[in-house]
């Protein structure tokens, strides 16, 4: 907040990001007709700034420029200024980010767009310092030059906007005459191998992002092909990330990315979606390897989310800022002396040795605890402790440090509740509850889905965002697709058919609202959403897997569970729709390739019928413990219970009142059996 105490039009909004700018001297407008009408009436270009409340460089640009009277005067005189929270309006963000990548060759936040009153961009960039520096043009210079250009050379502006429109039109995906095959998964595996960091795990150069979708794909690729290199990439990545500073060794939870290749220096903000998807990745790796390390990290992610990102009503907040008291990482870093003051000499010596804490520090003179160069076995030997004794002492130290850290000024929390991100966390919790047999995790997931159903459905229609009593924005493709996924994971966790029925209802709504009947795939914005200058149809994964990737995955899952082949027809269309994109860069859309692995390899449908009894529990326990992406598991007390969601089961019989197991491939079933060992051997046979 600046000295200006008169609020602008953002003060009436609920978005934490927009409210951060409500007292800027800039006359900001929220995205809406009022701003566009004013721009047309006054023949002014629009200055569009897109970001989010926990974005460090958004804060920097706000402090340098949007709180500055000189910049504000230029904007107020020559432009109509609009602020957008990318997390509330991912549709707006997606289109203008695509334009920025076309025009500038890169993207990111803050996203800065200069556009006509008709919303067509003529210049785009990301962070602008106030004055030219870092090899970047200054905002003052850009505002002046673009104002002159817009006022004096309308022909040039028209040429640029025409080329932007043509470029956007050319990105609309049309159906190819070819379709994707299993070979594309081999291409993705090879590309990931070429980008893999053999020293520190992860993919591509710094800054390094967790990219949990890569881990999920590689686990499935390993499952179907047996190629151990895929599993090695997964394990090295997950172990190195959890050793690095990107993992909060005091309070748990992953930061958004690492600025270096070692995972040491994080960009300190914590996002709900990263922790939700990494919860799934670590849980699945535990299923595959049975290494308790992965379970430990998964459990600690849940502990962190429950403590710091969950509302009293059980919904999940969006993000925790990197900055506190205006300093990036201040909440999370430590001085060497501080550690000894809190822990004492003996425990402090053990902790600083294990976690790489020195008087010189590893981040701007201070320390980010990490285990990158530590061997706990060596530390245990040095202090004449067993590994078990060392772990007890380190956890005692961690808890003392956490208690002390909680006395610091806490970073800003973006407490809006997003349907898609909550659905990811619900899916992760449901999966963890199933694999670890933990009913508390299931209760958390159930409470959160109840919140979504109560607060994020308006007049029967799914909505995108809830905050401070307000439900707003018709849901986007991602909201529907991720919500279906969460219902499927809830069903697999407790076999409550109500969840499967709700998954089917939301899937049908997704197809109706977002499906491209002519060319296949799904648009980001549906029939209920605002019409923008283009309707995106994205297959590449960004910070999260794309809506089309998730849509394809849940369509395959629902087809296998319900016997509804129409869902597979939709996926088949997508193999043609996205043929060109995936052949350009298969590794950019690996979540989508999970569907290819499922449809192009043999899969099974397993139906378990019967009342609760030890043999039924034994089967379900074993299957839930196992990593079996190729198995669709239907469970009911009787076939009649499944007649609405999976009508192909209705004629199945329960034999002699005992738990009866049907194993089917492509909906052709073998003879049912009541012999648990025989059934499990058949279902879990080594390929």
C-alpha cells in the first residue's frame, strides 16, 4: 500500500492479488466491460497486467512501478489499466501468455500486455523494471514509446494486431488424418532421458521445476515396458528434490522451483498444486518400490498442507508467498548462531553438520537447511549414534526450530479456494488414504469435496473460485477434468458408488460444455464462459497438466469402469487432434501420454462383488497396495448397485453368497472365482 488512501476500482474485488493493488495510484480496473467501453470511448490502448498474489517479481514490479507516481501518471493519462489474477482467470492468462511467447519468445509473470480496446495485443512482455536495466527495456520508456506509436501510427498497430489474430487462429487444433500410437510414448521417454540431470535428478537446466507429471508418466512407462531407466530417473529426482532446499526441512512442503541445478535455492513460494501433485508422485513411487522414504515425504506433505494451507471448513488455500516483511525467503532461512541459540551446543552441532549450516551460509549469508551433501550414516558415525538415534535427535531439533520459526512474521497466504487445485489435493489425499490405509487422509478429502459441492456449485453449475463468501466465475475445463479425477480417486479409496456416479455426471457436463464436436479435444473455455479473442485448446502441460491431458486420462478411466465406449471414442479423436503437437515435442505433454499407455497396452477390468467379509477385504487390501494403472477396479455388494454407472455388470452373479471376483479384458470376462489367491495371481501376474 502506498500513501494514496483513495482506493481504485480493485477495492471491491475479492481476489487477494487485486486487493494488493487497490491503493496503487494507478487507476486500475478489473477485467470487465466498464474498462473496455472506457478505452473505446477515449480511444486509449489498454495496459493489461496479469499476475498472482504470491508472485515475487509481481511484487517487485508493483513496488518499482505501480506504487510510483510518475508511472501512475503516465498510465492514467495515456492508458486504461486492467489487473487480472491469473489464478481466477486462467482463460485470460492462457491466451495472452500464448501471445507473449509468440511475440517475445518467452513468458512468465508478471505478464504485461499492451492491447487495443478490442483486446488485441500489439506488444507483450513480462517483468519491466521502471528504468531500463538488466538488459530489459524500462516501463517508463515502453509506456512513452508505445503511446506515441498507438497515437501516430495506427497502420502499424493494425498490421501487428492482424498478424496476432492470424497467429492465434493458426493455433486452433484441427484433426489430423494420422493418429498417435504407442511409439509416441517411447519418443517422450527418450526426450526426458536427454533432458535428465544424471547428477541431481530432474529435467532440463535451471531453474528446475518439480514437474510431477514427468514422474507419473515414467512410473507408468516403467510399469508397461519394464525399462528400469525410467524408474531410476524417478527415484533420483524424488530423492534429490527431498534432499534439497526446495523441500522445507523444518515445516515440510515443496517450494515452486529451484533457481539452481542442485535443488538447493528455492523460489520460496509454496503452491497448492505442486504439493498436491507431488503427494501423488511420492505415494505412487512408494507403491512401486515399497521404499518407506517416499511414504515419509508423502505423509509430511499432508502434515504441512493440513497445518498451513487448510481452512477451518476443510478447503485448501491456493499459495503461500515467497516474501515476508518484503524480503524473499526471510521466513525460511537461518543464521548459524541462531541455530545454536535455539538448540544448544550439542544438538546444534548435530543439526548444523547434518543440514549443511555454516557461519557463511548458502543463501545471501544465511542458511537454507538441506541434505544435498549429507550422508546421515556418516553423521551418525561422527557423533557415535545409530541411524535411529540420529533421526530422533534431528526430528527433536526440527520441532524446536519450527516452534521458533512460527514466531516470525508469516508470509502472505492467498486464501482463495480454486476448484481445480482443491480437486488435485483431494485426489492426492484419497490416493494416500488408499495406499497408506489412513482414514484421516480420507476424512480430509471428504471434507474438502463436501466444501466444493456446497460452496463451488451455483444453481447446479460448477464454479471456479470461492473467497470470503463469494463464489465467482463459471468453471473452466481444468475445473471439470480435475474434479472428475478427484471423484475417481475417492471412489478407489472407499468404493462409494456415489462418487463414481458424480464423476460420470461431471464428465458428461465437461463433454457438453467444452467438447469440440468438429475437431475433437476440449476448449479451455466452455459454453458458459466469457468469449475471448481466441478459445484455447491446449495439450502441453504447464505448471500443471493441461485440461486436455486430464480429460483424456479420466475419459479412459471412466470408459474402463463403466463400459461406456463413447468415452474411448472421444480419446481416439484426441489422438488425431493433437497428433501434430505431440510429434513436435512429446515430452511437453506427458500426462496426456498416460492415456496412450492405457489404450495401447492390455488392461483389465476387475469386478469384486459380495458383502463385506475377510476375503473381500483381503482382495481390496492387496489391490489398493499395488501400483496397477492397468487395472480398473469396480466394487459393490451386489450387481444391482452398479446398474446405473456400469450396466455391463448387471447380469453378473455372486457365487454361493461368497465374495466373487470377475477378471475381464476388453469387457470379455473369464470365469468368475471365489478363490482369492487364484484371482490375485491372475490380476497381478507379472507381465
